[in-house]
C-alpha cells in the first residue's frame, strides 16, 4: 500500500481508503447496504491487514448508526488509523438540526465523538455547502474545534471551485486553520471534477479523496451494453447519484475497461480505481463494500500501475465536451498554461 501526504499537511493516508456508508442500513441508505457489526468488524480487519489507514464515515450515514458501528468495531485501534467524518445534513427535525452554523457544527462534532468512541476526529469535513450561514462563522467553528483538540484537520466535500476558494480565503483572512482536503465525486463515468476542482487542488495544495469511484457500481464490469447484470442490479434510469449524463460514452468506457482488465487478468473495478490513482492531484480513493468478496476484489488496485497506452485508451474514451472558457484557453492560450489548467486542457491538446 502506498501512502500520500494529505494536501499541505504532514498526515499520510493510504491511497485506498474505506468508506462506511453501507454500515447500518437505516433510512434511504439501506439501498446501499445494511452491514451489521459482525460484518463491519470483518471488513475493517481486511482493510487494516491490506494497509488501509483512512476510514471515512459521516454523521448522516444511517442517521448516525454508521458512526456507532464503526465505533464498536474500532476496538481500541483508532490511534493507528485516520478517522474521517462529516457534518452538514439533517440530524433531527428542528430548525437548527442541519447546516454549517457554529451551533450545529459543534453539537454534531461532540455527538460524533461519542458515537465513534474517540477523543478526537482526525479529519472533520463539511459535507456540503451551506449558502445561508456566513462562511466566517463556519470556518471559525472548525478552527475552534481544532484548537480545542476535538478535531485535528478539516476538509470540505461537494463544494464548487469558487466555494472552495472562498473558504480558503476566509481562513487566511481570519488566520483560521485552513482546509487540507476536499472529498469529491470523480470517475471514468463523469470527469466533471476536472473543470474546476482538480485545478483548484493543484493550485491550492489540497488533498483529494474520491467518493463513488466506480460510479455507484456502474464501472464494476457487471453492467454491459444490451445485457442484464448477472448478479442483478439497477436500470440506468434508477441512478440519481451519480446521474448518468451520456449512456453511449458510459458503455464505450466500460468496453475499454473490460478489455484492459481481461488482458491483465484483473477486474474492471481494479482498472477503474487504478486509473483514478494515476490522475493529477488524487490522494486517496474511497472504496466501500457490502461484503468481503466485494472488498477484496478491489484491493488489488493499490498495486496496479497502468501503462501509458492503457491510460491513453481510458482517457480518450471517457473525455467529455470541453466547455467554455476552457476551449477558448485551449485555442488561444495553450503556450501560457500552468499545471492546474493543463490537468484539464492537456488531454484536449493531444487530440
């Protein structure tokens, strides 16, 4: 297992990390999985044995039950792991039971600490933007938690590029501790993050944690054009997270994935994960699992290094339309682009 620094911090995290959204099976997340304590302990054991040291959860997963199960199975091992959780979504029916106010952040941090049975959260992440709370209030609350010893590092998730920059500048202006990372959706199915989020990462020195790297299972290899999944599965119309933008491009991408995987004697999922780990700015890719076989099948990606030709084939088949102003920069400013811009536009200059 390779370990990479998380942004501009001195914290090293494994290139594969484990997500616990399947723990609990309460409410809407029951369709993702309903892993109980016994199975969760087995999955965590496998992760630790493989060298994974970053475990990601959220207070909103199964209404806190995911954190509770994780706390039960840590068994005193938290000091050897990086425990990451999140705050933002509703945790009750009251008017102050959601959002990124100081009130909600601090109360939910204390609740997460109890559920996780730990003294400090290693990485506390803003799960989503809150356009109604002043950003100074949000960032000050995070700074207070760090300085009080309840949180060690802070990050964001599902922010846009301008929102990330505003958060970073708010911290700088007020001398608050800055964000070290962002958690984003990014996969061969959708490379939207390359427009703004990856360039911001490279420019600001943020770490990147990727959620749903297999596009909710679409890139596992069991979904093929004109075929019903042998193991059962959803119809494409059932996907809302992530939504499917281009069905033809998706299946073209899957065909290349499967072709590379078969030539290597690997799974399509491993190849899709390895492709992400080779992209600019990526720190760790979060893998989840409902059962042991699903987890072990994906762990091989940590050791897989794709060839330049394999990268090129996957890059070409999954490219999306270059939107404005990026096509204009490609055509008019190519000689003066830096690394952040080239992380997106570079692929289009080669075509």
